[in-house]
C-alpha cells in the first residue's frame, strides 16, 4: 500500500492520504485475505458426544525443563474435563489415556471427535478418515466410535480445544513436579478440586453439577476392563537384560540367549517365558540408558580371592633375594601370579639350594624373569653334580 501511494504521487501527481487509500482497497476487496466466516454454536445433548485432543506444554519436572504432551478428554454437554501428561503420545499412550479417562468419567458417549493426526487415524481426513484397526477395536470395547473433524475446522472440537490455555495458565502456573507420577497425580486432583467444580457462565453451573444430569445418559463401562499393554519380543542379552526404549530390565540368568515376551504397560514391565512370568519391574518413564535389576535374577558371584596365594606364602621370608624375585614375578603376572609362583616353588624344591640362590641372584641382577631361563642358569651350576660328564669324551 505504501508503494501504491508513492506511484500515484510520482506518475499521476495524486496525493492521497494513506488511511483513505486503505479504506478504498477494503471497500473494493482488492486484498487477497481470508475472509472471516460467520461462526455458529454447537449444541450437544447429555451423553451425546465427547471430544479428545492433545497439546504440547512446557513444564519443569524435578527442576528440568521439558515438553510434555497434555492429553485431554471432555464431555461436550457438561464440560466435565480429564487431563493427563505423557512424554510422547503414540497409540499405546492413546489407549492408556482413553482407558483412564473413561474410568474417570465412569461412562462413555457413543461418539468421540478427534483431530486428523495419525495417532488414531490410519489414513484419510475428515469424513473420509479411516481409523487404525487397533484403535477401532479398542473403541468397540467401550462402544465408542471415533470421528475426525474436517481439516482446518478446529471449532468442531472447541469443547476440548479451549481448556488447554486454562490448563497452562492455571494448573501449570506456580506448581512443581517431582516425576511423571507426581505430575499426573496433581493433574487429577486439579480436575477434581479446581477445574470441574468451577462455575462456568456458558453452563450456568459448574461441570460437576452438569455432570450429575449427564451421568444417567452415559454408556456404562464394560464389566471387565482389559489391561492396556504393548506386546514386545526380545532376546535376553549376555548380561541378563532385555532392552525396552533404551532402558534395560533384568531377567533370570538362566534365560540368557532365550526369546522372551515383554508386556509394556504404563507403569510396569512384565517379562514372560512360555506361559510363566519371570520378571516384573517398575517401568522407567522419561529416562534413558538406565538399568533396572532384581537381585534375585543375577546371584552374586563368589568374591575374588584376595591376599597372597599359598605358593607365595611358602616362598616369602626365606631370603631377601627370593622376596625381591617373587615381587617382580607378581608384578609381571595377571592376578595373584599363581602359575608362575607355583613353577618357581617347584624349581626351589627340585634343585640344590645353593645353585638355586646363585642363579636367582644372577637372574635378578640382569632382570631375567623368564622361569625357563632361570632353570637353565640353575642347570649350569648343577650339571656336574646331577650328570656324569666324561671329560675325555667331551674333549
């Protein structure tokens, strides 16, 4: 617009005030702008619909700043709200969250509106969206059908979109959290004690009060709620552990190299071999490269032998030369040097003491600690005593 005003003045000598020029452009609708459409209001009856969505929130966990996924479910009639936080949000977390949310609501609505992300949707968008078989089967357990809104039509799930800013400004503000368990415990308390009891002008009452009206219209939960877990297959490594999400969990030592089945739930890691559960651990959330060990899985090894060996004890204390030679042998050997000291003791017992000590002094003087060469030095000194050498034949 500034450039248009300059051209009008330079080429046509027209000096038009900027505000007048912009007013003319608006009246003629010359700008390529997205026009605002008239907004409507969605009305929902009791137990008719619920909505689900997620939003990334920045928070501090044990003093460490991170981004967590806030999952939310709301009943559209009563605005009854449930939230929970996750490090990431996949179909496994989605099934766990929805199961917890349905328990919190103590019932379900037959229709659940979601966005077009691939967490629940397998392909397509809007009315053409096809749900992932895993999520579709999960919905059948609770008699719930998932439906995706049209692209760029976020107002269709405005009931669940609006509370996210309220959660960031009210729940997260001024609160500290020790770990994920503490975070979600406080989130549930906030839903029960702050969000749902709060009076809403749009309702003319609180969500808790409206929920009393909506509760009889909700579908009851199934008699048995199946546990939510992810089945994984792992081979026990040489250290006796199985790896899940970069963390390692101990398994009985006898299963090293065996293929096991791992059930990953939100807070537990269970390991099965055949039809028997062989390990059960608390799952590490938000951590990496960490080991969880059950002492019963890996029995302690016998402590390594300390102190001098029997051969060393028998060699020491007889002469300074021998003590120095033993010390040098140990220095050049692995561990306690049992094998070379045993060989040295054999040489001492086999040959005369004078020849042995003379050869030992010579070997120590020249730094000869090869016991084979030490034995040759000893033999040179005892050749005439041990063997009959004919000097004439030798000459």
